[in-house]
């Protein structure tokens, strides 16, 4: 035995993840309607069990099997599954159908996966298998998480665009305010019928009393209470300030826009303006702001969560940010806070030399992530066609007198409701192949000069960039003298992960990105194990 061999017992041992053959299966759908049909859940479970069997894993527990939106990781069944996996001490694998079934939170999902890996637990996706222990495998896994969140945000943007178009056409998209009722709330917005209720008729009188200028709000409340409408002064004041009652639509989704609604009015526009003064109808706008304090109201105190304001020490000519919470004493030089913010932006920048590689990988990965969505769309459209055939047959039988009107009404409403629900489930990939490339080009271009854009931009440009990259603002932690945030735009949050992994690729060595393409075929093809060529 050599002299060094005598010290072998003191050397740390290499972790061997393969020692744990126990696994748990997690399945999930996004909506209650999907959970009720159980089609997707059953398919996920079947493929996960087959994957476990083929890899000689021992399935010890099942989690999920219900509907939980993966936009957040604060999910009851998801958290229960993570707690069980970490505390068991024997679980080596968490098996999911695809990585978007595990989570759609981008960098947050990557962090959870890394924490699990440190505990000896690997997250395995049946349809998107990667070597989760290699740098290239972790890189690909993080990309799947990133694009799941990216796809969520694109779909959200698509939904908001469609809702905005309907609003501009005068359709109200939410529950109408007090005094109105939507008789067709289970139909599409264009088929809604918003009408005035009995309470609405009383509110119509209240507007007349208010316009007359004889009664105070307290007196009008008393009169309404006597007529059977229970309301307080605060609620009545809100009603008098709501232009919906004079046929006008305004909402946060379309700031600054005023739209003529399609619903009936309780008060004329002229009388509504008489009730409300110019100042109350159009609140004074805040000042444009100080170019020396671009982070004002955007940055917040990490201790008390209050937005930071700013002030100037005239004798020194130095600007500061300050928390207004009494006793918090969170004050920071504007110059120093800007430097820390700029450093955070720099960490999110991508090295331009990786642009072509990242673009190719993003396109492959996005195609894989959206593959399940396209398959789902085909299934749903088939179901809609079958329901439409039933509706046509029902109408024909009613027309020739084979069934009574009440039977026809009952089943036609049921079929139409099912069609509407299915149509709502269709989630087409929110971006086409050509538009995807444009979106990625734009994102990469911005990512390569985040710091320069912010430092050279005017106040408005800085604010727009801040909100784009950090939608939830940034917090200043005075105790540790650092800035941090709860949320980073999904595109930018993945950049540090991508550049770090790409930086490990030795110069001149090829990267085989074919492995990032989708692995699933219509026949449920079992994906082969793959590893990126480094």
C-alpha cells in the first residue's frame, strides 16, 4: 500500500445518483375541465409508468393527478410532491411527461431542479429526455423551462390582444357592475346580453336625484335603503364615478382610451359629467419625473416593500433614494444604486458570439415545447366537430317536430356550452415559425446591449427597459447592500444560464443541436436517451 493510499478514507466520495432507483410520478393539467375528462392525465401517467419500467425504476408514490396552473410554483400538490421527495431520503427521480408539466416558471423551475439535484434527485421528462448530470443536459433542461414560460407569456400577450380588440368594439369582458346582469354569460362576449336589473332601475333614480342637486349622497342612500336596495355612501360614490353607467368603457387594459359601450345606459353622458367635476373625472397627472432618479417608485425597500422616493441634497448636489416608512431608514446614493442596477443588467447580457448558437437552440426547443399544444388542438377540434354534428342533428329533429322545444333548448345549450369550453381550451402556439425567428433576433439584439441602452437612454426609455426586464421592480436590500428582484422576464432570466453553459464548450468543438428537436410522435414514440455533442 502506498503512502497516499493510507489517506483514501479521508477523501470525499463521489455521489452516485444511480444508487437510488426509487421514483415518484407527477402528472398535471391546467384546468378543471381537462381534469374532469382525465384524458391527458391518463396519458401522462401511462407514459411515465412505461418510462419507469424501461429504466428499472421503482415507483413509490404518485402526485398531481389534478388541475394546477404551472404559471406559479406555489401549487398545493406540487409543493407536497417536493416535500415528500426531499424528506424521503430514498427518492432518486421525479418523472413527468414533459418539463412544462413540472413547471412553467423559467428560471425558478431551473433553480428548483438544481436544488433537487443537490439532494440527489433528478427530474426526468419522458418526452424530452436529457442527461441531467452533464453541463449540456442541464443547459437543454433549462431551455425547456425557459420556453415553457416564454410560451405562457406569448399566449398571455395573444389573449390580451384579442381582449383589447373586443373592448375597442364596445364589448365588456367581465362581470358587469351592480345594476346590470349578463343573461348570456356562458356564451362568447360578442353574444353577451347585458341588461338593467331592478337594482339598476333604482340606481337610475339615484342618478336623477344626484343631478337635481337637492339630495346629498347620505340622503340618496337612505332613500335607496327604504326602497329595498342595501348600499352605503362609499359604494354609491364609486357608482357615481363609474362611466360604465353612462355607456362608456374604460379599463386598465387600455389606459387612456375611452370607448362607447354596447350596453344600455342608466344616465346620459351629459348628466354624468354634471355629477362629476372636471377635476374628479380627469385626475391631475403626476409630474413627468426627474431624469436623475429613473428608479424612483420602480425600486422598493426590500425590508418594508415600500417604493423608494428621491430627494436632492442641494449643498452637495447629490441625489438620494429614500424609503418613506418611519423607522426604516433605507437611504442610498442615487449614483451608487444606479451602479448596482447597471451591474445587474450586465449579468443578463448575452455575448454576441453566442447569438447564432442560441438562436438555433431556441428554435428547436420552442418547436418541441409547442408540439403537445398542436396535438391537443387537433384532438379538441375533433371533439368540436362531433358536437357540431350533434347540434345540427338536434336542430333538424326539432325542425321536423320529432322533439319538443324544451328538450331542444336543454340539449342545444348544453352542446353550445361544451363547444365554448373546448374553444377556450385551444392554445395555438402563439408565434409562427417566421415570427419566432424575428422575436428571437429582437430579443438577442436587446440582450447584447441592455446596460448601454439603459445608461444612454432618456428617462422614459430607462423606465420602459426597467419594466420590460424586471416586471415586478427591484428591491434594495440595505443590510446586504444589494439589489434583487422576484421576477425577471423569461427571455432575459435564462441568459446567464445559457452563456454559462455555452462558455464551457471548448473552442472549435461542434454542438449537435438536433437533439433539441421534439422527441414525441403521434404514435407515442419512446424518446431515446441523448446527450449533446460537446
